[in-house]
C-alpha cells in the first residue's frame, strides 16, 4: 500500500475505541522496524518525523524511505510531520509526499495558534493531507506539577472547544501530564481533564510523550477517547540498548550490520508490544 492520510485511520480508531501508534523514526532501521511490527500485528500505523529526525536524516531521505516501507506492507501507513515548526516546513513536507502534518502552535496565543493552524489546513487539506494541532504545553520531563502550574500548562477544555470550532482540525494534541523523554518518576495523567475535553470536542485526541507511561494509564486514556499515541523514547531505548549490548560483548565488532540488525529487531519487539497495548492489533 502507499501512504495514506491520518484522518480515516483516526476516525476508525475513534469508532473502534483503540488508538493508532505513531512511532518516531530516525533512520532506515527504525522505519523498517515500524512497518515490520505493524505488518506482524495487522495494525494501521503512523510513522512520524520529529524536528531532530529531519535535521539528522533530511526530509528527502525520510520521505523516500517511508514510501518504500509503506509499499512493502499490506497495512495502511501514514507519514506524519511531528511538531511542525512553521508553515514553510509543512509545505516542504507536503511537496515531499508526507500524508499528514502537525503544526505546533502551542507556544503562541490561542488566537495566533488558530490562525496558523487554519493557514495550514487551508493549504494542505485540498491535497488530502491531514492536520494535527496542539493546545497546552507538553514540555520536557518534569516532576510534580502544582495545581497552579497545571492550569497554566495543561489544555483548558473550554479553549479546546473554541479551538476545534474555529479550525475543524483533524487531530488535537493535548497536555494532561505527559512529557517528552524519560520520566524521573511515574507520570500522573489528569483523566478528569481528558474526559472534560472529550465531552466538548469530537476531534480525535493525541497523546504525546507516551513512552514511560504505564500501560494501564495509556489504556485508560484510550478508553476516554485518545486515538493516536506517540512513542519515540521507548524505541530509542530499545534500539540503543541492543546495539550497546552487541558492542559490549564484542569490542572488536566493526560490521554495522551486526550492531544495527539486533537494534532493529529490538525496536520491532517494543513497537509490537505498544501496538497491542493501544489495541490497534488486528485492525488492518
Ligand atoms: O518531539 C518529540 C521527539 O521525541 C523529540 O525528538 O529529539 O528527534 O527532535 P527529537
Ligand atoms: P516520547 O519520546 O516521550 O515517547 O514522546 C514522543 C512524542 O510525543 C513525539 O511527538
Ligand atoms: Zn510530541
């Protein structure tokens, strides 16, 4: 299959009460691991490229690799720009065949975020490209957050309603207590806030910073309406730990295939486990 947009994948997930895994890629081995895992689990899947991945690998390489990867499997695959930083970057990804983009206007005021998101939607929706936006601040790993900080950082349900009414965006990333990267403690998700958002907004909800969130918490979030779950750090951990293991066992190893092959296999395993936790196995 070729690349598909995210809209239909997320609408089906919403109906079926599961979430589609959105896995970050940095290189060829991780792209291969994502589609191999999705195919093995018969799951729809989203491959996404972060700002760091684009800087490292280049949009053109990510686009070419993922296109071939998607064509090599029978399950639907979307290619998504993660935390898109500008209108220009979104348009570059559109030209390179991305089937979905995120425009991250979360650092702007509500009005400016709405304006930027609408500009992107107007430009790419006619091309069949889906758009994710973000409301609230997902941030790096923080420990305990006070109630006042919560209200300042987390997504305000009323604002979410206004945002969706004003944009009709395809997917909305929210801040309810997750953070990117490795956690120091166990993250506590604000499920009451999630429920309030879902009550007001029928748009598929996206959970970022999902590595390190306990499986039960992810499943509870999915049961309340999260339809896309982003995983990056857990793949990096599995990949690099396996590579390190090979190198530690054989200090004389010089063949990259002997290092990256086991790393790729470890990534496949962790992605398969996540797909089962999200309930998207058997859905394609
Ligand atoms: O956006 C979330 C990513 O996990 C950050 O990745 O370091 O590749 O930009 P990056
Ligand atoms: P983690 O690295 O915490 O899994 O976050 C991934 C993410 O949200 C990418 O946008
Ligand atoms: Zn993110």
